[in-house]
C-alpha cells in the first residue's frame, strides 16, 4: 500500500487551517461501511503497513512568499508535485528516480488503457520541460488549466493558486540539480501519453 495522503510534513498553521475549513462545512449524514479486508489485506495491515509520520519536526508556520524556500515546501508537502513527477517503487512507495525527474506513469482520467508520463521538471537543458520557460510563462501555463484531455494532473486546483505561490514553485524547480530522463520534451504532443494495451 503506497502512502496516498503524503501530507505528513504540513506546517502546524496549514494543518490547523485544513481542519478549520473542514469543520466549517455543512454536516452530511452518510453511513460509511466498515472496512472488510480479505486475508491478504489483513496480513498487510498487521505486518507491512506502518504509520508514516513527519520526517522531521514540522514547522509551526511557513511564511508565504515568492521564494525558492517556500516553493520547496509547496512542491514537496502541499501540492505534492514531487509525488507525480518522480518515479516511485510501486511495492515500497519509495522514490526511485531523481526528485522531479519525471518518467512516472499515471492513469488517464478518461481512458483506463492510457497512461500519462510525468514530465521532467528539473532545469536539465535537454530533458527539462520548463527549462526555457520564463517565470511569467510558467504562471500563465498553470493558470490556463487542462490542455491534454484525460490528464490526471489536478489543474482545476492548481490554476487557483496565487501568483506568488506559483512563482515560488518555479524558483524552487529552477534551483534543483539538473537530471536527465523522463519523456522527450522535443516530442511534447506524443511523448506524454502511452497506450498500455500496446506497450506491454
């Protein structure tokens, strides 16, 4: 079981804000069925799954600013850009490739037989997809929303981020060490999508 809620390093203030927002929502009466794991699931739950806490003591607060430091916090702990733009071992959930190096497969939201390959976001001059983008271009692209039909990226959420948040992420990504690999940015219209019925 891979960690599917990788937000264990949120700053205290941000976590409190999430809780406050949830508590402010209208109450909904809805019966949630009990978990019913099979034998294999019970074994995994008893012997394999372990709670995943913060990697270090979370910050009390993170000052929002258009800085690489704040961008690092957003890209790794809030927006989870790293979780989609880094290859992950499907058995252990550990990162296998360079952080933000791309190449991870994600199922299309429209076609279960197709998967998207996440782009390399590092400033590699050959493999980086945003290396030659200006900061303004990056912000404009993030604000423009979904272009590729079925893209699993949550564009609707990210397009609502503030300009300063997006500039912070851009500055952090451009401060990363370059890493080769991922889909070929020279073939942007074809390298993002693979058909799993013919690629196996």
